[in-house]
C-alpha cells in the first residue's frame, strides 16, 4: 500500500504509525514522513485523511476514531468485521461530510473492468449462473498473525480474508446478493492448543435478479483466482491477467482468449487516486461505506448460515435500502 500511495501521486504521505517501532522508523526514513508514537497522535497531527492498513478487528474502532477527529478515511476491506460496527459508521456519516472509502481493489483490476464491459454489451446474453474461487495455502505455513487464528477476531477465516474480494466482484458484475447458504470446516488447520480453525468454505448464493452462484474460499489449497459467468450466448472466465470467452451455436463451440495487461499495483493506485479525487471534489467513492457494509452483510449471512444450518437472506442481517 505504501508503494501505491507514492505511485498514485495524488496523496502526500505526511505521517505514519505502526505498533512495530522498527517499521515506523523504516517507513519514515524511506518515504520522508514524520513518525508518531500512537494512532491518537497521528489523528492529532494535522493530516487531512488516514489510510488504514490494519487487522480486520481494528477497522471499526479506528474508522470511528478518525471520523470523530474530522478525518477522511480509506480503510482496507472489510469495512468492519461485523454489521453492528458498520452501522455505527454509517450513523456517524449522516452527521459528517467526511469521505469513507473501502479498499475493495479487486473490482478495479483490469480483468473485472473488462468483464463488466462485456456483460453490459450483452455478449453473454442473459447471465444464468456464476462461480468464483479465491484460495491460497497460507494456512499450511508458519507465520500467520495470531489474530487470524482467533475465531473471535477472524471467524470463518477464508471468507473475510479471501472470499469477500469476490463477494464484492460478483455484486459488481451480477447484482446484489439476496440469500446464501454456507458450509465450512477445518480440513487441516489447528491453533496452538490443537483446536480446529475453519480453513475451508463453500457457499451457494442467489442474487436479486435470480442468478445463482457458488463461492469457494480456502486457506489450505494452492493459489486459485477465478470468476466465471455463464450466459445464454457465451461463458466468460476471468483469471488474473486474461479472460476466456466460450460461445456456442448449433452445438459448435468457439473459444477466445482475451489478454489483459495491467501494471503492478494498478488497482491499488487506482483506488487511492479515486480517494484523493473524492476528497478534493466532494464525490462519493465507488466503494463507499454503504457498499462496503453490503459486502460485510453477505459474510455475516454466511456465518449465520454455518451456525444455524439454513439459508439466510442478507436482509436478515442488514435490511436493504431498496
């Protein structure tokens, strides 16, 4: 994120704070900013905005503190770890002119911008269903932060860390998610006391427009990054740097590979540039607090589905505005 701040050229890094004092000194030296000793000192330092690159469980408190101090806020996904804190932020924004933007950078990746264009042009015909899979094997290696292994701080680990990226992408490409049914288990991971850690989730979803889909998010399988949309005229599969489109007619299939060139950090730079422009021109960001909370609500519904063993409507945890 530091590289993206520097490369976007729309923000000036004025000050920095981290609980790791060595990291603060290193950042201050490399980026020429002023190190401070606490988050409170950072908020009191005369800055216009904060960029929060912190553990999930701190997001709600830090966003609220920043808003109370009159700062604009960019916060990495998720907006908050639960619905209640997100509602508090929305309540604060009713009385504030501050900008809050949530860092769902994945939707800004070139493949998904291109995918949206293809969908809107009607190339796929009527979208019937979708599938998304975002996994990697971090859970098989040492060095995970302790908070990720604490189910009270990071419940259903793969969903708020990985799955939420594609929850946002699917709501960007298809429609708002209406209801979900989620299955979760511990396939491999244990905490230091030998207790199971959820490392594998599979969810079924129904969108408001009737489209149905599935979402896989695992912390113990090789890296997988794929979103597929299945339509009446063509299918579209999105990978990191390409799309493949398969169309059919008279039982004859034709596949087209569409390469997508994207510089390193481009999606991060784009969202930070947007943040700066929204502050300067008092505009609402594409992924504002309301949109960020909608993604949190889907994860919350998936959590409840696991606990209660039933399909959960997203409106049960976050009543829809429309």
